[in-house]
C-alpha cells in the first residue's frame, strides 16, 4: 500500500521550524549543485595552458559534466523512488564533494575530466529534493518550497558566474574546486542533520538494461548536440551519433514498455499533463539559456566593436547575479498564482515574461543597466516557469514515482539548454564581423539569438496551453496531496 505524505505533512505542519530547515537545506543543496554549471566558465580560455592540453580536449571539462548529468538525473530519480530519496541525495552530494576534490588536486586533463564527471553525477539533487518536499512538507508549504527548489537550478547558475570569476581572479584556480568541495560538505552535513528519509518507496529491482539504454541514447544525442559545431553538423561522426541516438532510444522505449519494473514508466510519462509539461520544459530550458549565452558576451566584447561594452568577466557575472535573486524572490509569488489560478497559468505567464525580456533586449543593448534589467525580467519569467513545473508533474503522477518523474522533467530542461547552446553557437559562428583581423559575432547575430529565445518562449506558451486545465486547478499542494493519497503499489520501508 502506498503511503501518502499526509502523515509526514501533518508532522511537519506541527513543527514549522523543522519544515523551514528542510526547505532551506534542500534549496541550498540544489544551488550548490547548480553552481557546477558555471564553475569553470571563468577559466575555460585558460584551461589549455593550465592543463597542458589542446583546447579541443579541455572542452571536455564542460561536456563531460553535461553528459554525466544527463545520465545521472533519471537514474538517481528512479533509485530514490526505490531505495530512499534522502539516501540517493546523500550519495549525489558525496559524488559532488569527491569530484570537487579530484579537480582541486588536478594539474592534468584526465583527472580533471574524471572530477567533472563526478560533479555532473550529482545533478539528481534538485528532483530528489522536490520529491522529498512532496513527501515531508505540510500542504500549505509545498507550493512555494517546490517552486524555490526548482528555481535553484537557475539561481545557482546566475550566482555562480560572478562568484567563480571573483575566486578565479583573486586566487589560484584550484580554489574554485576547494570552495565547491567545502560547500558540498556543508550541504552534506545539513542533509544528515535536518532532512528525514521519506517512507514512500516503490521497492522492486532496478532496470539495469533500461539504465544502460537510456544512458547510451542520451550520451549519443547530447554529444552530437554539444560537439556538432566543432566536428561539423554534416560530418559522419555527428550524423552517426544522431542516428545512433534515435535507434538506441527507440529500442530503449520498446524495452521500457515491456519490462515489469521500467526505469521510466512511459505510460505515465505519456499522460497528457506530464507529456505536454515536459515538452514545454524543453522550450523553457532553451529560452532560459539563451540569456546566459548572449548577455555575458555582449558585456565583454570590445567597445571598439560598436556594440560591445568591454567589461570584465567579473562585471558580466555581477550583471547576471540579480537574475538569480529575482528567481528566488518569485518562488512564493509563483506558488500564490498557482494556488489561485493553477500552475498551468503560472507557466504561461512566466514564458510570456521571458519573451518580453528578450524583446526588450533586442532594442536595449547599449548600457550596463539595460542588461541588468533584461536579466531580471527574464529571471522573473524563468522563476515562474520553473516554479510551476513540479506542481504540474506531481499532480499527474503517484507519490511512488515522484522522483523519477521530476528527474525526467529536469532532464527535459537540460536538453533545452544544450540545444540552445548549439543553436546559438551556429548562429553566432555564421553571422560575424571583423575587428583587428579577428572575426567576432555581429550585433545582428546576437539579435537573431535573442529573437530565437523569444520565439522559444512563445512556443512554450503555445505548448503549455494544451496542458489539461482541470488537473491544474490548484497549486502543487492540494493536487499533489490528493494524487499521493491514491494507491500506487508502493511499499513502506
């Protein structure tokens, strides 16, 4: 029999300080993990010298983390549903700490890539944290808490860039990883002290074949997307990876539909509310990441170009940081709108705000405050969008599948960000202008990327309009509790 989170919620409701501690610890852990996105950005140009390796090889310090995160997110979600979400959360944070220490001790390429892979394997923290909140928090806290946890993916990315730039400018580059290791240890200790283990589990046996199949398919797909520009989009390697991804994922889907205990329950995933939300998540992830690609570049390009502002990496990061704070501030607002109008409406409002932000950026590109304003507007929209997605997902799946379903949704967002990086790279590589004998992305190239970002946000609006409204009438708290109370074949452990 499935255990609904009601008892835990009631316990938590009787002890608000404990609920506050759970939310604070899980959100902090999510921000620490999301910092890994931007941790190495300030030193990427220097990595060939620092690691004594070609630039094409040191780029794997970024790519390896992306691939590891894509594989780990759904696997950790399923393992969390089966063996305990807190347990898998602790495993994820331990991997982050271990990866950070390996990177901090590295002076060559191979251990650096190994460490970055371990850091990427920690990416399941955010969906696991959302699922723990569903099981443990009282109904009146759940909406705002899951909104904050979901938005931590963007918060950490926004705050991480200036912090990483400041550390890289002031200390030896190894300090970046020692800092992330210390933050990971703090998160680990806090989880041990304050986060309870959920009683909602599915039990059963892990789908090893499904895990290997999904990992192989995702690696082929994301590797083709992330390295296609370097290898050539029509090269045999790139096209071969895309073909392999399609074939492997089709075979994986066939297996998942026929095995008794699948890694991903595709029948649940095919439910209209879950399917449409995941499709919208891809577009939202695309729209969010376009900002991160355009604004820092425009701020750092030489002023002699006529459209660059010639600022440092640190200044560019500081201009992005307010967007993370805005995402944090919009979490309770997002939850309030979801309670009143439903998370579907919150998502649609959020993506419209993102589209407006990109539209403004096309005409406001000449002053630092223009970029701060635009980043804050887009950050608010992303906060609304990210805050609504857990409620939409959790109100459509049983409690025993919460972590796996949230992990898949997180993966869809990551797929959107990876695609945004590839598309923006192609556009900026094709639309260039000359300066001092060097080719730079042109002003019109950046405007095209901004227009594509706005288009992705509008596409997310259209896709979200197909989410069934009757199931999203109330924010994450009430529908989640109702759905969790339904029998799901889970066993208590």
